[in-house]
C-alpha cells in the first residue's frame, strides 16, 4: 500500500478513544485526531473526517470502524481496485442483511452490502458527493453515500471481508436508527421520481 495517514474522528467518546488516539498521534506523525465536541451522529462524523482527508490532499480515503470489527489486513484488497483504476468506490462486502436488501430494492442499486462502513473511496469521487445534501446522520449514512456515488456514475466494486464481532464497546443500533433508515431510503427514492 502507498504511504497512509490515519485520521481518528472522536466525538468525545466516553471510553477514552480520544485520549488514546492523542497518545498515538504524539508518538507517530502519520496519526491525526479530529476532536468534535458535539455528538451529531455517525454520518456527520464521517463527513467531517472526509472533509479533513480531502482538504489534506488524500488520493484514496478509507473509512472503517475503530472497534476492531473491520480488519486492517483487508486494506490491500479494499484499495487495490482503486489503485488499478477499476473502481471509484469499493465496499467491503458481508453477507447481505435485511437492511441492504430493502435499500437495494427500493433504490435499485447493484451492490449487495449497502450498510457496511468499511469502504475505500477515490478522492475525486468522494469530493463529487455534495456533503451539504446528505440527509442521514445515523447508520443509514452508509446507504445514502453509496446511493449518491452510484447516481453520480461511480464504478462500484465489492470485495469480500471478514467482519469480526466487536471486541470493544457496544452497538448503538436502536429502533430510532432503523426507522430513520427506512425513512431516508424512501425519501431518496421519492426524490428520484
């Protein structure tokens, strides 16, 4: 892989993520930390991180969870299609779940896993997505970003990955997040009509 910078976006996590990231950044200049004082949801944290990466001149932007569920060993296969110029967005594909099936059907998208957060973006593709038009703040953000990239003509590939059950923290999935996902998917489709 080419040289990389790691950007940790921390929303004041109570588990000490920000403090640990700061310690790592002090020891290694390739690690950067973006502290956000207000919790605005997963989607806004990603958009903030994307903006920092694009403004920093990144050619490829990889998004992944920091709870060890996304295996860093999969990075070469995730980034390879972009480096070969075969794809603009590469999704680490898991076995399709109900949320992906619903979104794929309603939004008429080809990728089988729309909810995964382990993705590699060509910087120019990511920069072409108008961040101010992104509706989703929660987990449906993953679906919306893939949808917007697809509608902008991005070449999307999927590579198989192994998703490990989280070893740190706990899931924030709730009924409210599921309802938000259903509403946003239907809104996106309605905007197309």
